[in-house]
C-alpha cells in the first residue's frame, strides 16, 4: 500500500486528534482546536499545493493517516525546499517518518526538480535527528536559540540533503 497521499477533507477528525496530543500544537501554524479548524488546515494545504509553494502528505499506516510530511518554502530560483514531519504517538518508532522523508525527498527531487532540501530539529529531540539522518539528511550545524516555545528558547540542528547525495 502507498505510504503517502495528499490530505483529504475527510481526514479532519484525525488532524484534530493529532493536534490534541502532547506538544503537537507546535506542529501547526494556527490552533487546531475544532473540526472546523482541522478542515481549514487541510484546505490551506490544498491552496499551497495549487500555488506551488508547499506540498504536504498524510503518512499512511495500513491506509490510515498517522502523520504528516511536507516540503514547504519551495523556492524555484535556487531549487530549495524546507522539510517538516510529525507522527502521531501510536505511529512513532516504526520507521514510518524516515520512510516518509525518503519518499518526500524523491518527490521533491524528481517531480518538483528541487536540488537542496533542508530541515531542523530541536537539540532535545534525538528521535527527529534519527529520522533526518536515516532519510539521508546530513548534519550542517547548530542554530542557537532559534525557536521559542512557551517563553523558552531552543537550539536547533540543521540538516540538508542534496539531489546528488548518495543515500
């Protein structure tokens, strides 16, 4: 069965449930606190896809969405994009995020013609680092105090993958 597909309006209850999990609210640019908000988030993803600026996919486990992987900030002059991902609690630790990042990278390189993909994770998130490295993203450095959550600044580690990297 396929691993990735675009988000569908009928996935709104799953998005709402995901957003309610601990620290998952940080994965969304606006609060997802109602079914309507989840539907608006999915509609926004479709608009960005139509504009050619971002491509988000539901990560499937036995046909059910359990996570998200996306390439956003698609920049056609320099052929770059920003990768992000999240998984629901029940899907973590199964290798799905790594597989999804590999599949997304192939899509970004082959279908979108991008050359460089970047991502970053908080230093206190070793699981996200394992996903990045496992998907072929090389460490490039630490950005000090890059993120701000609940009044606390967090350092992040930046990774990148090039279309020419051997993975």
